[in-house]
């Protein structure tokens, strides 16, 4: 095992995408894989970021950063 993160991703990709579809053309494969990639990266929950979807995590992080900026004094005298 070279990299546990890559091995984990490859396993999920194989199980959830490649093993579920029978591709007849390269274009069909590209469309199905792109749809899976978008779902994986945008909608699917990930345990490493608190079991939330990446888009939700980004939104929460940006909202938290904005709140921190608003409540942090800009200059200390």
C-alpha cells in the first residue's frame, strides 16, 4: 500500500462507479464518471470533515471565518 488515502479513494471509485456501470462508449464513461466525481466532491458526506458534504463544510468554514473577522479587533493599541 503506497498511500492509504489514494487506496481508499480507488476502492470507493471502483465499488461505487466502475463496478456499477457497463460502458459502451468512451463518451458514456466520461459522462458517468464526471457525474460520480461531482457527487463525490460536492454532495456526499465525508467522515474526515465531520460527516458533512464538502460544499456544506466550505460554507460553514467561510461563515465561521467571517464571524471571527467581525468579532476580532482589527488593531490593538
